C-alpha cells in the first residue's frame, strides 16, 4: 500500500475505541461497521482477508463480531493488539448495561421506567421474530436442514432439552452427514461481499502476505493458552472452593463458563438457553425481566450477549448474602462478563494461526451448517416463549410422558401489548425501519401509555 504509514499501537487503539462506541445494531451491523472503517476507510486489510477472518469467527462459540475485532487486532499488532481491540469492543457495553442495571434495580417499578420497558418488550419480540426469519431464510435451504430446525424446536420447547445437547446433536448429525457424502450437508458458509466497496488485499497495509507473527508457533500457542485458561478458570475454581457450589457467585461463574463454550449460533440462540436456566432453574429473574435485559442490550453499544451481564447482576442482587445488594449485583455482573468473554481471546490466539487448515475443512463446515439450522429452531422457541409471557399474564404448565409445555390462558391476553407488537412488526417488515428506531419508538409509546393512564 503506497503513501500510507502502518499505524502505531496507539493509533490503532483510537480506531478500536471508535469502533467500540459505534458498535450498535447486533452482529450484522457491527460487522458491516468494522468493514467500513477497517477495510474501506483505513485500508488495513482487504476484502478477501476480512472474509477469511469472519468465516473463521463464525465457526467459533461466542460473539463473532467481538472475536473478529480480536482477530484483526492480533493480525495488525500481535497479542497486545488483539487484547486492546477485544476489550475496547465490550467496554462501552459493560458501562451502559451496568448503569441500566442499577437504574432497573432501584427504579424498575417507577411508572415511567416501567412504561419504557413495557414498550421495549414489544420491540424486542418483533426483532427476535425478524431474526428467526432472516437466519432461517439463509440456513434452511433443504429438507434436512428444515428437519433439524424442527427437531431442535420440539426438543427445547416441548421437552426442555438443554441447549448444549441440542448443539452437540446437530453438530454430530452434520458431521456424519458430511462423512456419508450426503448432498444436503454440503457446506454453504457465505464468502460473499460485506460492504459496498470491495478492496483488494494487495491495495492494503497488510497486503497479500501473512505477517510473520501469524505463522503457527506451537510453543507460543501453548503459553498464551495456559495464561488465558488460568485467568478464566482459576477465579471460578477459587469461588467454588471458598464459597461452595451453592453460592450465587459460584453458580454464575460455573453456568456462564459453560455457556461460553457452547454459544454457537449467536446471542438469540443462547438467550433461549440462558432464559431456560436463569428463569426456570436458578430463579435469578422473571421471564419478562429477561426481555427487559435484551432491550437494554439492543439499545446500547457492544455485543448482544452483553445481556448476560444484566442476568448476573440481577441474580446476585437478589441473593447478596452479607454484601449490600447493589455491590453484590455489580460484582455478579462483572463476574458474568469476565467468564463470558475471556474464552473469546483463547479461541483467537490459539486457533487463528491454524485458520487455513480449518477454512476448507468440509466436514467441520457441514457440522456448522447443521448447528445453524438447529439454531433457527432454538430462536423460534425463544420467540414463542417470550411471546407467551409478553402477551399473556397467566401461563399454566402441562406435563405428561416427558412433555413439558407452558400454555397461555387466552382470557389473560394483554391487548395493549398485542397492539404494540403488531405496530413493531409493521415497522420492521412493512416499513423496513432499523432495530434502534423501532426500540426507541416502542419505548416512547410505553412511556406515553403510562403517562396517559392506559398502562395499569
């Protein structure tokens, strides 16, 4: 690349801080924003290399947009660059979600705040439905994938099968289907275009060759893996040893550490698993509150999975032990974020040097295709589950022969919520409005309903 100087680490830090502050709109919007800044504007890397990194991050558990930032930061400035990029991508979200969690815990029952979250619930439900349609349209391209999606929905909705088991089963089906040579399992991960302007690798600062530090170094990979694993799991082990497995901090550390290694398919898929455990098993929060947290994450910068910080906050806030509730909630939220995002750095620093081997592994990408199909069914479960608890005030449980269903009481329908959900869906599907606009509009409507006395 002519007439451009390679950025210093300080200059790159300012770029990553800007990206972190602008990281609204979920993974699709965040990836497009990074492409615009890093490829089109800064010309650090080209289209082919950007897609190469993106396709690798799509194979990993965890938030792909944040991991893409870590990957490119590592590509540009080694391990320090990756750490800076990854941390700055989540800091704005950490601060915003923490502030909103405090407001929610202190003033959540105040009329205006209650009205605001009433409106957010309707918008979030419409956005989740949009995610089902968008991901389903891309992933369910044949009968086998549709069957996997249907099976995943039935398993989690009707039989409460844990999310990790569904993901493992789908991956195994994809793996075996590819090994058997079935055409339905031919990998179809997109390698298309991301942005409006396509930049050739040769016309960028990195050029077409891989930097020396990206070559496979088994010793270096082992060292960085040991450090990250220690930073991630030693605090978890200490909490279990000092506080016992039944303490809320131990439960948070253990649960979200497991979640961090099974979060294939993005935040919407994971939320079904989090809601299933946090609401029904641990009792950290109520179904409607899960939607409130998702509304926070949708309207603030950072990965959508930052909603887990709200879950950890509320869990510790309601079981503070000897600590003041707000302090316990703050520590619980930060602990959740730590064990959720620490593994993201491990996957990149350990696996990125092997990316060339993984990118063209047809069996691995077939397993991913099957997992993505299962994710559609899991997100559909999330939409149905949230919808029942937003639209109906009373839900009864039915169980027989292993089947476990929540059935809404039709007479308990909330017509005001129904009206707002229809309006939100019209805004998205009929008028093509973006998620931030829809969220803001529904939040404003909820406040108006409260102020005018429509919201009881």
